[in-house]
C-alpha cells in the first residue's frame, strides 16, 4: 500500500500543512468571493466522457508540439511567480522537473531566481513571461534578456492591468515576497520605495495600463521570439491576438485571481478556438487537477494545458521530485483516459468524446436534474 499522495488534491492537502497560511492563501485564493474559483471545478466536472470500445489503443502516444517544439505530453507549467514560497530550490527545481518530464516551463517575470539562472539550469525548452511596462525600454530589455538567455518564446500577460481585491490577502495582511531579482538592476532612486507586479495596493506598479493591440504589433516587430498572449476570455480578443502577431493564445481567467464571477476558462475555450481559425495555437489554463481535465480541454480545441497551483503543491511536498510526481500523475491519468475513450493520439481527441447534456434529457425534457 502506497504511503504517499496519489492525486493532486492529496498533494495540496500536504502542501497546506507545510506552507505558511499567508503564502498558502496567496497561492490558493482568488478574487473577492471566489465564486469563479469554486465554479471552475464544477464546470470541468460537468463535462462527461463518452468511452469507446473495440478500438486498438495498444500503442498510445501523448506527445504533441507547441510552437513547433515537441513535448512529451500536453501539459506545460504556468508562469507563476515566487516558487520559493513552496520550496527553497524554487524555480530551479521547477525547470529541472519540467526538463525531466519533457515539457515546457514558462518562467514568470516575478520569479525568485533570475531568468538567467533558471535558463542555465534548464534541460528543455523554456518560455519567459512578462508584461507591457510603462517604460517601453524596460519591455524591450526584458525581452532581449530572455532571448539572449535562450528562451524560445515570450509570453505576454494581458489580464493584469488592474490590481485585484483578494480578501484572503487583506485578512492576512499579506505583503508578498518583496520583488523579483529580475528587476534588481532598476536601482530605484529611493531605496525605501517599492514597486509591484502582483502585490498589495499602495505600491508603485510598473505595468502599463494603457497598452493596446498596436503595442502587440510593436513588440512583435522588435523581438525575434514568437509571442504568446495569456488572459484571453473572449472570441474577439482571440481574433485580435492572432491578427496582431500572437503565435499562441492562452485562454485563461488568471486562475480566478483578478476578477470574480467570470466564466470558467474551459467554457469560453471553444469560442476562442473557433475565432482564431488556426492562425495561432490555443492553450488552456485554469483548474486542471486530473488527467481527464486535460483530455476534456484537448477535446474542446486546446493544443495543450498549463498548470499553476498544482506545481506549488508538488514543490511544497518534495521539491523537484514532488513536482515530477505531480506531472507523472497527470500523465498517467491522461493515458488511462485516452485508452478508455478509444483515442491513441492527442490529435485524435475530439468533441465526439465528451458531452454536457444527459442523453435522458430527450426523453424527459423538463427534468432539470439532467441539464
């Protein structure tokens, strides 16, 4: 009988005991009433699988490509900041686990290790996440640093222009990690002054709230790295992203951390996929806890998914090895789901394998319990 955690939820339960309350609530929490945070799981759980029998599934492959780079299975690691909150090896452990799993880590601009140190520790492809900064020179500088360090794509977070209200953080008087070493070179004129990317209100925010679609064109013209945009929740924004130079689009509500009562990201995934029309790759971020969740996202048009909170739970339990185990759990569950649904490759997963309306509804149309 195994003594260790056997699923992502059990990893979280152990992590909660090991991470301080302030840090745990910052990672696990969402905006205001956390309705979207809770609802996301309900939505994913409401998508039903339709298993198929007598299909040759003896030779299954989970490999796919993102931006032309092969990954061993369609799970990437989200650009979440400050991994040192979960383990002292921080992003170094994360990038090593990603390399071992044969997938991509997207490093946050708010990392607790410099982007150069993380790149040096990597053994696989890595992307770098940043924002449009008020200082456009800084925007280009960070992109250039990423390119020079060996990152293969630039991920622009678009849905973080306004500081969120997170009531768990307010109650805990949470003050964050004090900034990332990626910005140590800014040499603020007043050493006591601070700035924030995702921290408490009342400190200077260096992100640019005035950025618009032409700024995406501008950045695309000034870097050789392909651009991926994160935070798309509307079909029109998906279309605009593709038209203004994005090669990848992450459908995401920022883990329900910035705005509450939005749709779950998986609900708007199909409309974004349809609006893009193969002009850019589409990925899903938000609520992934099971291999079956990955399968459902792929069936709805995502090329791959990203995990955020789950990587912290793996790190908190056992550093690099803990995160590796989390990724292997997801890989194993996805493989089992594919086999039972009669799909042997990622490309063969389609909407015919899922449903959200009970077949009994056609017999009992007034039965609300079947909806």
